[in-house]
């Protein structure tokens, strides 16, 4: 595994998320009660910025069309809310480790 420092722990308060561009990939880092998770940061439906969405527990809702993803696994839970529901592919999920104050993600 090849971990890259993405952020510092004090940059993402518990119960919040933040997007980072890492090696040309948009990565969403979420802090759930002091544990950090990383998934793709752009909605797999039409590329909405998930960091601008609503976080409720471990579920992020895309601000563009309402697709929902589990931030702990990247699993798509609900497709976009357009006339009928479509399925949405899962987000990639990345391994995370914290060393001291450094949040590191493996994008390989």
C-alpha cells in the first residue's frame, strides 16, 4: 500500500466532511466520531461535488440530484431523484490511516 498525506485531523471536525484533490482524484474525507473515511468526491451519477451535499450520520446526499452514498464504504444507497429512480454506481472507497495528526489515504 502507498499512503499519501491528504489532510490534518484538525482540518475535519467530527461529523463533517471535506473534499481534497489528490493525484488528480477528488477524494471526500469524512470524520465520524474521530474515525476517518475516504471515498470518491464526485457523484458517480453526474459528477456533483459530494462535499457540498448533506451528511447525515454515515450517509452523504449529492446536492445535484439526491443520490446517496455510505461514506464508510462508498456503497450507493439510492440513485438520483429524477422523475424515476435510476441506479448509481458505488463510489470508490480508499484505505485510511492516521499517524499523529496526519490523515493518509491509499489511492492505489
